[in-house]
């Protein structure tokens, strides 16, 4: 079973929202305090508990009611007998309802109102991983401590399989001597003597022996003393196996689905709350890719563990991840579920699984996803064409006493003008506010009605800078930029071929240039195309930073200032 759609009524701060899911992996993103973690806890109650608590009710006078649309795998068909969605036979629509804080959760088929046994719904096994878990307390072979239950189970499984007896594991005679010595001394202490306290052997010898086994790295360093990143990576993966141990122990064959070949499968949804904590950015993505391989049965080694320990051949799985890290997102906008507030301040959700674009636009957006993921966490996005603008705008903003981070503004390089309109369209679908700046040479009347899309007054970003400096009669500042950026300073020569191309591109009224020039000349008519040529040759983020750091505030073109002011205003109103 996989989650298809969830609609929520009267649960905490999520009253009235609807969420749709990608069948494999989903990323819940958005600002803090919008209910992302609440959503994971909601699923935990539905699939792992019997009732909601008093604090779960948004209005305690009304029932909590959740609509679930679940998609069944082929091997799960028949789990709900003849109850299914009339429009889609592999789907079932379920109403989850709890009338009052004193009642239990009940499940009903939406279309017929038929009662559905909780045991059927809970064949979808939900694993809720909270980043507040303490790895050091669980990564042991003690059967009483979290994932230690699974580690202990492996030990006991081997002992039973090999027919190892208690006598093979421990020398009781020697231990009895030790106990006598200890108790002779303890009996001389009043509290131990008065209350008949004494040292005794652990009754469960297998558990006792398992606890002397510990996890270490190749340098003989105990795992408890390793970095949190390594501990959490280990804990997340073992948490899946711990859940499977619980399922197979207490539910047995009721939780197992058999295909036509006799293969055994278990259905599960893995809910992760901020798994990126303590993890390096590359490790974050690596973890998610590994979990996807596990959940889709593509990791041969993990499948072998399932087979050896639980006699399970595969998982029917789905992952839902609450995250505040753009590094953890993969390259598909359809996997993103964004929580945000609408214009009236109400929490709303936009699901990528419900967003569709024409094929050409979709391919372009998917290619751009690795470079724009930060935008999904912002209040407002500034989209620019190239690297130079990307480097310049944050510094321009600082000169106007604006810190993009403080305002939740991200600046994204769209890798060319053609990507800006599709990206704006995608961001709008996710409820993201976007301010975009394109070069005038890319102007198209068809784009004129796109809200918050503006164009440079001159042909492009570079001419906007050069033209404004010339207009303010401050050519010296352009030469200063060259001195600070170019190793050859004003001695840098621009070839006649490049100059003639620039003259043609910008439609400058000059005759063909017959020789190369450097910047020691004083002819303003010739310097104008030379500056444009130099900026065109050196386009980069570092150049953008250098330009912005050298331009005084009064020489920042008004068009750029307007983009920054608009972004701040939009972010403030989110």
C-alpha cells in the first residue's frame, strides 16, 4: 500500500489541508511551525496507535476526520475484499474518524460507509523516525533498547539456529565464586543486609552475553564515541529492521502478502523527521538515495538481510521526509510537498505530484532542479539569468541594508533567459513568490503580462552597469573594477575582433575598429564598447561580487534597486 491522498479535518494546525504523494519518495518543505512534523505524527497515530489525544483536536467539540486514498499493490488486492474506489480498482478511499477524545479511531469505506477493521488498514506499516532519538542509547545488543532489539534478535537467531546451549556461553561455576565474594562484602553493608539485596546472575543468559558484544569501527573505536553522523546513519537503517521485527513478532502472517510465485512482501511507509541533522550535505543525499534503493528492493545486500532474518523477499514501500535542507532534495519537483501560508495567513499545501507541465517545459524544469532547490525554502525568489548577476545582487542588497537571509529571500541563477518563465510558472504552482530580471535583448511581448517579471532598461545586465556609470560621468569606477579584478589591470588589451562584435551587438555608432586597445586610453566613445567587451569576456560570480563591492550605492542602476525592494516587500507580506 502507498499513500495517494490525505485530507485533514480538525487535526492540530492542519485543519482543511490536502496532500498528494509521489509513489516512492516525498519531501515536506516549508518554514518552521507550519505543521510538517505534525503531519508525520498524524500518520503515526493512524497507522500505529488506537486513538488521537486531546491535544490533537483543533476543536474538541468536533470529531477528527481524515480522508485517506491508498493505492494497493497487485499482491494486496483483496485485502479490503470488495471495497475499492469505483473509478480506480487499485485504490481504496477510507474515512478515519474519532468522535471525541474518549473514543477510539474507527475506519470506514468512503463510498459505502462500511466499517473497515483497523487490522486491515494497519497492514500498511508506518515507521516514524524522529531526529531526537538517541543513537548511543540504542546501538547496543540489549533487547530492551530501541534498535538494540533487532541486534539482539540477530544474536539469538544465530544461537537458536546453531543449537548453542547456555553452558556453551557461560561458565556458571566460576561465576558462582565471583557472586559469593561480592555478596560476602555487600552483606556487611547495612542497607544490603536489612533489605536482603544481593548480586545474582541475569536469568536471561542469552541477553546477558549479547550485551558484551559492542559495535566498533575499523580503528577499534566504539560506535558511541564516533561522530553523530555515523551513529544516525546506522540508526535510521536499523530502525526499519526493528519495525520489521515488531511486525513479524506480533502480527505474523497477517502483515505478509504473497505473490503468485510465493514471494513474501511487507508494506511500509517510512516517515523521517529532519534526517539531515548531523549529516554532511553529500551524506544527506547519499542517505536518501540508499533508502530509496532499500524501499524499492534495489539493494541486493539489504534484501538478503530481509530474507535471512525475516524470510521476507521484498518491501512495498514509500518514503516521506520532513526536511529544512535543500541538499537533501533530489531532482524531481513532483516529489516536493510545500507547506506555506496563503494571502490570508492560512496554512496550505502544494503537492508536486499534482503539478503537470507540457513535456518540453517539464524536461527543462527537471534539468534545473539541482540548481534551484534552495528556492523551495524561501519566502521570495529572485531569478536572474547569469553568474554575474548572481554574484552582484546579494552585495547590492547589503548596500541598501538588506540581508537576503534575514528576509528569507533566495537568489537563483536560471542558467539562461529561456529557463526563467518556466521556473516562475513552477514556483507559482508551489505558492512561491518570484521576482525575475531578464536582459532586454530577450524581451518578448508574450512575456509582458507575467507578474513581477522585469527587463533591464539597456540591452543586458552589463550595459545597464556601463551605461549608468557613463550617465553619472563616473567612468573611473569602471576602471577601478578592472584594476581590482584583472591581473593585467588597465593594461588588459581588447582585440579589434571582439570590439567589432560588441559594436554590432549593442548597435553602437562607431566605425570598424582597426586595432587592439587597452584601458589606458581616454576616448569615452571607445571605452564604452571596451568595458562591455571586458565584462562579456569575464562573466562570473566573482566578477559580479567585484562589481558590486566597487560600485557606490548611487551608481547601482535603479532597475536593480527596484528588484531588491520588490523582493523585500513581497517577503514581508508572506
